[in-house]
């Protein structure tokens, strides 16, 4: 054991030097082990160990504090690892120790990597040693003994109860105590025996006096407590078992019954709110394409239902009623208007492609309405002389309407009408003797018409044999000259689907469970290209995506199949969309933005399906923004423009269509690689900074030709830029080399109010790491500017910033971001709550913080936090529930670093830029809404929670709850 003189000379027996990122788990375990091994019963610890996170007090000068602790320590214990070998702090601590201590006082504990001694060179082998800082090489004259703890990283718990850990800690403790390992083991045994004896004596003494007074009360209380404990334990076990069963069943039903899958996930989260159940519910909401269904009053009887081409309006007719419904929001419907249908039974409904005209055919009449304003429809004159129509379809820019009237045998009729002036329709042509005349569809360009019938009639001759009198099929007509329609050919067997592609070159028809893809050519019969198979029931309808490269087919089982038509001769199925609650499908269509597919069934339910149903964020677009790298990304406040900072230029992009970003302009004038870019709060000004101590300001009012307004010279290479949201103020920050070694952080405030920017304040941050990212709070009142000795500034008076206190350990982080909606500040892996002009203790500590140079960004609603690093990964954290944060999704890993992340103001898209020189736009789908309030989104999608019968089946033993009330 150390002598009393030695013990009083130093405040600490050892100073732990390590990498926080590599040994956050091992360092505390070593600290505890050395403090407790061979501890005398009457002393609080066996050895006094200094470890920064456990022992460091607040100080404005972090290095001065660490230097004082090193001076007060008898030994330096280095936890060696590759990360420690690269750590600037570890290097400084070793350098100080070499200057003031002997090699024998440095003890090495290997936690990862490798250490090899070269006996010939009498030094560590530089080619094979990866775990030691350069300062250690050449200091030892003979091979030192080190403790190998590389095995400890895979262990769940490291305590002195772990035999191998106790053995290795004993080796290290013997050196610190200055005794042999055997002596230390003997001392440990002696102290343990003495401690046990003392504890026994005290315990028996207390027991003697307490037993008599407590025994009877304890017995009674114990029985009651035990019963209550068993009841709670049984209830908890039942809940855990039920929740796990609910989550498993939710996963099983995700494909065939998505509505029930969402309800089961919702029930699990409501019964037992936890990180696991929240993550499972958000995952189900992300993965299912199901977006909800609405049900109207017309769920029985004979009805005709039709979706508008933009899938935003539904027309339903039957029982003497005709209704128009707004279905533009998934899972919701709103009655727009009630109309009086024409006399007789309604046979067919058709919308013009622009949605402005509605045509209804009935057995005893027809009607046309102007529904440019669906809430205020206006009746239009009918088609002169037309009676008993069976179908109709618009084409030629909605200037032409084709109608059919069925007849016996081949006595059907087809008419073409000029409806360019809807108040004065006139007949263009009439064709009689039409065999297929029950349904009709006109191509968008008006040059092709398909008439069709699914009618099959039989004739029983005198011989008793049954023959087909009329068979189903479709006839294709050339209507290039609408006054003289010409029959091109007929195809036998038709039933249900007729849909033209937007370019009029492709047609989908159907019969039974197969859909057919046809090439439509001018003045020639259609050519069969391929067959679409995979339906469980007869195909009833089809619809093309607005770009014509994909389609969806619907069947009598209520299932829809998505098709990739990039190659019409080899279509690929993109999966089936199915909800077990839906009846036979009647109509299907894409929304104009292609984000949703909507189908209406025979029970009057309208279901919406997302087309972006990837299990996580998916790449909407990727474009090369720089030949080398993109260091930073910024988005204008209106969300229309993105800016990327490259190696020599700043590029502006039009991201109005996130699927097709378009380059607007290239801004040059930088002599070195750019480091950051920022838009002002009003979007007018744009600033870019580079590594040559230069910031250039542009007036970006004209996105195509921004105008340079000023060039600022800064105190060193620029690391970050930040505009104040409430004042004409720009903050620039960075770092510059120190004459005495290391680097020095700096920050400058610029007043932009006048014609020329004026420097108003300048700060030295005294940071020994790379300069941090500056950021303003949404109201502009706070400025986060991390760096030892700085941190927060009160910017209520921009002319007199007031320095606020911040934990000097926390502010060494490199990346910061304020939430626009929630009072939160992210600094690396820590998230703080902002209280006025102060910060709380971290409310969240995220594991796996971004590596060197990483960035963080809050989603506009504050419930998602994006975190990127230089290893090519970016993680989206769900922090909607601060008690249960978790990694909700991770972008596919990239081959190079992800240097910046930014959300669009509407929250639908995430932009990333990085070391591969690309700008990527990622669609987020329902993730933001799920992170904001998963329970609310689940209720909206599923249309409610489990009913009582379903609850009894899936959650037996638990009291029923109406979760969406």
C-alpha cells in the first residue's frame, strides 16, 4: 500500500485518459473496480480515481482544470484504443505527463485495437500498433506490462463479480497500490473478512432491538404486500404477453389485412406505451400502403359509382339519388351536392378528364352538368335526340363525347358529339349496326374510341342445342376524322376494364382474371403486347399513373395490383393492395401527384393507398451537384430552392418538384472549397463561406441570376454561417491555427442593415477542437455557439449580445440545431430543453452520436431529428415522446460521408449532401405524421380501434377501451 506521505502528496491515485466515443462503457467499469477492490471497511474507496465525466466540476477554462487534475494525480492510466490514438485530448494529456512524470507512472489498459513491442528497436512497433497515441512511442526503454481488456467490450455487465474482469483489475490495482498481486489478493481477503465481521456485529445488534417491535406488523403487511405484488406481477405478465401477441399478429396481417394490422399495433401501444410498442406502431404506419377508407350511406342496393380522373371527387347514383362527394383527403369524405338524376335506372357515369363536366346515362334519359365548382353544379343542355344511352366517354381535350346505346344483336349505336361549347352540344357522327355497345371509352387525344360489351345471350334452337346469340368483346374505332368513324377491328371476350394511357398510345382491357395491354396505332388494329395476371377475382377496372409508366388494375375481390409498365411487353407486378373489409371493386384512379391510388367498391367505400409505401425514407431524386463533394445544403424558407456548397461554386436548385430537381444557377468566386451556405429568414439573401476566410453575400430575389452584394473577410477558415430570423444579423464562425499549437475557435457578428455589412462583435472561443456550428433559436433570441469558454448568447439586443453560462463539457459538441416548433436544442447526441435563456439538463442522450463533422437537423414539427456522420450514414430519430426516443429509420448507407442534412419547410422531404458530390432528396412518407402522433394517425388510417368482438379475440382479459374516441 502507498505510504501516508505519498498518499497526502497527491489528491488522486490515478487519472483515467480515454476516448469517450470508444470507451464510454469500459471507463466507468474500470473506475468502479479500482475504487472498490481491496477497500478497507472504514474508507469510502480503495483508490481515488479521476475520471472527467464523474469528477470534473464546471469551469470556464476546461484545459486548465484538466491540467490541475493531472498535476494532482500519482499515475496516468491510459485506456488504449484506435479512437484514443486519434484523440486530441488524449494526446495533450500524454504530452503533459511525459513532461512531468516518469514512464513507470503510465499504466496501459488495451480496450480495442492492437499493441506490439519491437524488442530489436526497444520501442512499440509503429506498423502494427493501432491503439497508442504518437506521444507514447519512444518513451519506454523496456517493454512495459499492459492489461488486455479487449474482451470486455462484448460483455453485458462488468463488475468485480466477473472473474476475468476482477483478475485484470487486480493486476492494474497492484501496480497502483505498489504491491504484488499476491499481496493485494491477501489484503482483499483480509479486508473482506473484516468488513463481513463488522457488518455482522452491527446487523445482529440492530436486529435484536427491531425484531420484537416489527415482527407482527411485518407478518400482516407482508401477506398483503405479497398478494398485491403477485396480482401486479400477474397483471404485468398478462399485459406483456398480450402486447407481444398483438405485435406478432399485426406483423402477420400487414399484407392481407392492413386495417386490422394498424388497429392491433394501436392497441399494443395503448395498452403498454413503451419504446418497443411505439416503434412497432410507427413501423406499421410506415410500411403499410394503406392510407384509410371512408364509407358513405349508400352501402346497399344497385348503385353506379365513378371516380373523377383526379380521384378527388366521387359520384354515386341509385335509388333516385345522385351525390357528389369530396374524397381528396385519405379516409375522409364530404358531401358536396345532391343532384336529381335523369329518369330511369342510372347505367353509367363519366367525368371529363379535367373534372369540369359530368355525364350521366340512364334507361330513360341522360344529363350533363358543369361541375367546375362541384359544390355548385350547373345543369347543361342535353344531347339533342339522344335517348336510352348506356355509356359515354370524353376525349380530344374534353371537346368530344362518345356515347353508345345497346341493341339486340348488332343493332347498337355509337354517336360522337362536339361538346367544346357545353351549352350547345352538336352531333358529329352516328354509327349504327354496332355489335359492342354497352360501354365506351375515348382516348385523351380523341383519335381512338373503344366500344365494348360484357353481354352474353343464348339462343335455344329447335334441335335443343344452345348457341351464343351475342358474345362479349370490344371494337376499336379510328376517330381521327370524327365525322367519319372507321372500324379497325374487334377482340372477343371483354369484361370490366377499359383505360387509355395519358398519351393515348396504350390501352388496358380485361376479361375474367386477366388484363390485356394493347398498343394503339393510327389507323391500325390494336396490337396485343402483354397480359397482366395475378388477380384473385375478375378484373373490373384499370387506371394509368399520370406519367403513363405505371398502372393499377382492380378486381371483384376488392384487391388492386400495381404494375410497372416501363416495358410494355414485360410488365412487372409491384405488389397487391388488399383490405379484407373491402367489397368488389368498381373504379380505381391515381391522384394527379401520383402519391395515392383510390378505389371505390360495391359497398360504397373509398380506400386510399400510398404509392410511396417503402419501409423507410426512399430516394426521390439524386443529382450530381459538384465534381468532388457537397459540404453543406440549405433550403429557402418557401421550400422552392435549395443551395449546395461545393468545392469551388455554390449551386441553386429548383426543388418545386422533389422528384425532378432542376439546376437554376451556379455562383462562383470562391478560391477554396466551400464549407457552408445559408439563406436569410426572408429568403432574399444567400451567404456562402469557404476555407480561404471568405464569405460572399448574394441577393437571390432572382433565383436564375442572383446578384453579388458583398464579400466579407473573416478571421480564419469559415466553419458555419447563420442568419438571425429576427434581425439583419449574420454570424460567421470557424477556427484558425494557434502559434503555440492546436487551433483557436472564433466567431464574428455582422450587421447587414446598411448598404455594406459591418462587423459589430468578435469572439475568441478558446476551443481546442474544430469550430462548432452556430445556430439561432426560432425567435432569434438565443444564439448557440459551442466551444470551450462560450456557448449561449442572449441576442435580445443584437447590439449587445449577453454571454450565458453553458456546461463546458457539453459545448464541445460540433453540431447544433434548434427546433422550430418545440423548445429544444440538439447538440450532438444531447437534446436540451430551452427554458427562456437557459438550458435544462439533457432530456435525451442519443447513442451513436455523429462522427467528426456530422450535422443535425430538426423536422419542422420538432418530432424527428436527423443525424448524419462522416461514415455515410444518416439516422432519423423519433423524439415525439421524449421518454421513449428511438431510431425510427436509417437512410441506406452511402459510400462516402453525409456532410449535411436539411428538411423542406413542408416536412415531406429530407435533403442530404456529402462526400460523393451528390444532392439527394428523400421522401419521408407518413413518418413525420407518425412521429408527431402515432395514435392519431393510426385512428385516421384504420378508421377506429378494435371493436368489442375483436378486442375480446385479440386482447382477452384486458378491459375494453375505445382507443379512437
